[in-house]
C-alpha cells in the first residue's frame, strides 16, 4: 500500500463526526458565579429539579446551583428564532419545567443560594425547534471542509470541499469563532476561539451569506479544529479496554486508539471502495467527459446531474456516508488496514477515535494527488446528524 499518498485522505475523515453546531446561541456567554454574598451572578444551564420556589440548575460549566425565586423575580420566555429580549413575554414560575433551558441573572445569597432577579426560559419544545432551525440553516447557508490556504491580512480561508470545489470563507470583526477542544469531539465542549488559531489542514465550517455560485461565504460563525490522522494496520485488539493498537505508517510508530460512545466505526463495501478509488484517480487526472460518482454510489453521472451533484461538480459524500454500514470493535481483525481520525489527545501514544473506516485498501493504493485526496471526503463535513444529504448543498 502507498500509505504516504493517502495521508491527505485521512485529514478529511474528521468531517465524519462533526454535528452541525446546533447550540451556538444556547451556550453560556460566561459564568460569573461568585460566593460573596450580594455579588452579581450570571449563569446558563438546564433545570434539574423544582421544589417550592426553588430551582436546581445544572450549569453548562458543570456545577449545580440552587436558585431562589421571589415574587419580584422577572421571568420571561425566549422563543425559538427570537432575537430581542425586550419582546419576550412574561410567564409564571409554575410554567417552568424540568429540562427547560435557563439564563439566570441574580445575586449570591448569604446561605449559598442564588437570589434570582431575572430568569430567561427557553422551553424544551422551543429548544428542539431552534435546533432544527439551526440544523437547516447550517445546511442551507453553511460550507465546510479542509483549510488549504490562509490570507491572514484579508481574514480569508480557502476551504477544500471536494477535489473540484473550493470555497473562500471571508471573515470580519463581527465573525464569531469557536474551537473544538483537543480531547473532545463534542460541539458542546467547544470553546470561544480566535481567528489566529486556525491553521492549514484544519477542519473548518462556516455559516453565513453564500455567493450565487456557492464559491464564497461571508461568515457570521466559524467553528474549526485540529485532528490527528492515523493510517496503518491493526496490530492488536483489546475488547476489554475498548481499544486497538495500530502501527501508524505515517507517524512510524504504534498508537493506542480508544473508542467511546461518540466514536464512529464504519466499513466500506468493496464495490464502493473501488468507486471511490476511481474517483480519486479521475480527480487527479481528469475523468473523460467530466464523469463522477453519483451520491448513491450506483454508477457515474455527468457533472452537475443527479441527486449527488454539487456546484462545480463532485459527489455528495454526506449521502454516501449515511449508507455506509456501522460496525463494532468485534468486526475488526488483526492486520486489517484502517484509517482513523482522532482527537489530538493530551498524551502522546493514546488518542480517542472520532471515526474509524475499514475496507480502505483500494483507496490508499489509488495514489491520488494529495490535494485532491484531502478534499474528497470533506463533503461529509459537519453534516446534520441522522439526515440524508446533511452536508452543504
């Protein structure tokens, strides 16, 4: 196998795990809880329990706090899609339910409770509606892939979406940035970031106003992350510890890969692997007549035709991903070739898998151009979970 030529493919598999950022406006702006009596407090979380006129709030930062509600506490409901609290209608304390999202403002009491002055409530149904709206908006106005070039002075990023399509992401001083943490693939664990954290090779997703041809986006929000790419053969499988050891040809050393409930394990069918290998070769050398793989992997279609077509050509790999069967650790075998995208981790030789893909021998032996290979699977980047065609359209 020509593993060196497959390195760029691996970077894009990070896109397999990304869930469309559905909770950006639900994240806490900051946690200013203080223990000094009378000090101002602001917090965000979900209602865990209600007793009398008290609420227990499970904060997004982790700790639970008890909130005391008085007759003078202002309580309003913030509906999905609403942008101005001034128009938020007042509601009664009795309308708050366990599971509701709450933004709290108040003061620390002498007994450790928080005396609420204002409670902004987003009902569970409103949260679900908002998440659905955000999911659709990220699909409609989003674009994502691998950062292939950066113009720091202009504040722009060139993002490879497919081997035949790149998007220019333009940012301004008003663009908000989030950054995935080095040891978590969850959007909820992402932290506020800065533009200078983004590097070439990162996965990046932007949401904003797209140009008519889809090749530029004026970004309102950007989320990015750096991930570890591993290619090699499995040298051992430890089902007890839910991990495998892979001889990483790229890094020229063994690495322990752990799996958790968020890890995705999938395996390509031989026919699909061959078709993807063909696409890599044609993307590098140019397929006759501009032919490409259709979204369902059932043959080839002219560029721009069929349900899998994208602007400027290239298949919709999000739909293909949804058709790739999931596997378990028990389905893996020693000496099997795998590609893995993992968190960077905090230790050198142990990482947590985001996505593992088996059945990749035809792909890694296709020896494609590095840039084209890197862009191939980024069509899966940040697709909406559980839906067909969740990638950028």
